[in-house]
């Protein structure tokens, strides 16, 4: 799977994902991974480029990204603490 480029996103949303907090969930038939970042596109690209990442071997087939005014440092800390 290639990195998400965001061509289908509104400019405002793309800019938010480039610069703001986000919580992301990788989904696969048998696997789930929850992560958090302040720069989603950069972090997703890092994940995809890791040779052992499950996107490469097909364990993850989708990603869901939550971002916006309700996703703040407290949200990120909560994800980190409970993951």
C-alpha cells in the first residue's frame, strides 16, 4: 500500500493533517493498530516505509484518521497511556 497523499481531501483538512494532532487506526482482517501523531502524513509515510510494517505484508488494509478541535494533547496522551 502506498502512502496516503490526500488528493481527495479539502485543502483545510489536508493542512490540518499535516500540522495538527491526529489519532489513526490501521485495520486489517485480524489486526488493529492505534497510533497518535502531530503530523499524520509524515508518520504514515514512515510506517509504510518500514520493511516490517504490516501495511507491507498486507495485515492492514485500511486506515481511519480522527482529527479536529476535539483531538488535542490530552487525547494523544490518553491513547499513548492506554495502548
